[in-house]
C-alpha cells in the first residue's frame, strides 16, 4: 500500500460518543482510519498529550460579504474561524440577503477564493415569498433565516406569514432558523421608551424584553409542530425560553435549539457600563452565576441542542457611530466561541465530548452537513482541531482576527487552546496563526445534495 498523506499520532480522539487513544490517518482530504494502526505516512504529526476533536461547525455567522465589508469580509472572518478551530460555517448577511436562486449563484461565484473554511449559505425568508422556498432549497441553501420582528432591515413574519413559510418548508423538506421576538411587544416598548426620550443603553432590556422573546418562541414552535416543519430557534437567551421549546419538542415538534456564549458569560446589567458593545438581540439575560450554570446544564442535557457564535461584528468606531437606538446590533464571536466551550469543559461544566457534540456534530446534523462535516468517521472530510487542554491564555482585543478588533470577553482567562486546525487534511492554522490559503469550498445544504450548483 502506498504511504498515506497524513497521520496524527498519539492524540486522545474525542467524539460525542467518547474518547480514546487512537491514530488518525488522512488520505485525499478524508478520514481514512481512526484506530490502533499506524500506517506509513508522508507526514506525521505527534499529538501526544493533546485532544483531537472534529473541527468546529458554526452555523450562525454573518460575514457581511458582499454587503458591509467595512465590518467584516470572508477572508478576515474565515481566518478568525480557522485560528479558533472552526472549519465549516453557514453564513448569511442581512445587508445583502439571498432571496432568489440567482442571488445564491451570484454569491457562490463572488465567494470563490475568498474563504479559508468550507461554507454553506443560508437564504432569507421574505414574508409573502414562500414560493421561493422550493427553488432555493433545491439550489442548495443550508436553511432559511426568518425574523418574527422587523430587524436589521429584514421584514418580520407575522403568524400568518410564518405559517405559510413553514408549510412550504414542510412540503419541500427544508429547514429554517427563526429569530424570535414578538413585533407588537417590541414595537409597543419602543414607542413608550421613545416617548420618554430615553437614549440610555438600558433601553435594550425593556425594548427587547423577555416576554417578546417568549411569546414569539411559543407561537413559532407551535406553528413548526402543526406544520410538520423542521426549524431551529436562534440564539435562545435563557432557561425559560429553552423550557418552552422543550415542551413543544415533547409534543413532537422537530426543533433544534441554538444558543451562544453571550447568553452564558455576559450579564444583563453589563449594558449599562458597555452600552453599544453589549447591543445584541435578544440581549444578555443572565443576572447571577447560577443563571450561567443553568445554561451549561441545559446544554449538557441537550435542551439546548447546539452552539453558534452569531458572529455579527462591528468595530468599536462603528459601535460609537450613532445613539443606542441606531448603532448596529451584534457581537464578534468566531474568534472566541470554541475557546469558551473548551474552557467550560476545563471548568467541568461540559465534557469534551459535549464540545464535539454541540459545536460540530449537532449543528452539522441540523443542516444536512453530517457526516461529511462534524464527524471523524472514515470517509468524512478530515476537518480537525488539535487541542492542548491545559494551555491557558487571557483573551485580548489585540488577538482578535475579525475586523471587529475587540471581544466582549477581553480579560477573561481561558483554559484549552486549539493549536492546529486542519481543513480536509491541510493545515489552515497553527498556534492561532491562520495560513490564509483560501481553499474553502461551498457546501450545499440537504436539498441540494445532488451536488453544488457551481
Ligand atoms: Zn444572527
């Protein structure tokens, strides 16, 4: 037998099923074998003392490219991803949404040679345009993003529009990612706050209030179940929301439940000190350490099914350009999400197996990317994150690769670091330095499984 391309020796291989000492052989960009064999290889990486996880799969990412590249673009955002250990993203941007098959083809063309990671692309569902669902799904979008409230310039779906969209996705087999805040509740709160002349950052908590999220989640989850559709609730902010969704899941709703680090680590009252640098929606809800602990418990137990960054960066200057009502929503997150999950494992909130589940396998499964992505099964893409579980570092703005140039987690010391990232067997980052090879490829969603349309 000729030598294989790459052998990673001596690592503790971590998957959702467990961990074991094994050698991982890679041939032609794919996992060839995982086990006790040490076939002769052209290149060998000694990974003794390290953990080997599937590369991160971050399915809620906004790279603003094309659209608002002064905030981020594919080269910078995906370089940040590889440095962090993320090898697959699903991207969508609100400034230049994909609403038709032509939009999708144009975006795939435009992105050729601009990505350091493999990527799927999501479409935006538009109220009254349910007829676009089937052609877009068959053209290979990963999911349909929809809002229940007009946000970032994207019109919201009321219950009737949501029902029409979900019924169409159920017929087609498509999946949706639903941003849930009730338009009438956020609208009434906004009217009241503006009438009071409020421009302090504290408005975020009243404007994007807990009831608005709960009401929209309750309606959306009910409609998903009644339509027999499949969907994900985006960025679930608190245990209360997760428990509502869990009740619909128990009744048979096919719903995945996404959350993000900002709903674990950031505190509700930080908006008063940090203002626009904590403007994202839903806002942070945790008030005390026990709130954070409860979120980790729900993630470990599977009531929160997977994690994403919801990476939506702005620079500090952009976050200062306007009052609290008008500045962009969103946080940078691709740089930090994997690190925060590894740190949670080091602190005992999760097992490393949970990290592989919630940031690789489960999101890949939710959008039809598994087992090619998010697994280490023979034949899967050899997307790997080699982790030193004992390395400690303090997160700093200066180390952020995203154009944002800052992180809400600056000053936080984390344990566990991705020391090498491989995309289809090629080294794409080492010790947090990306190689910037731009070798990432478009990966169609489940409806386009016949192959990429490019
Ligand atoms: Zn988002």
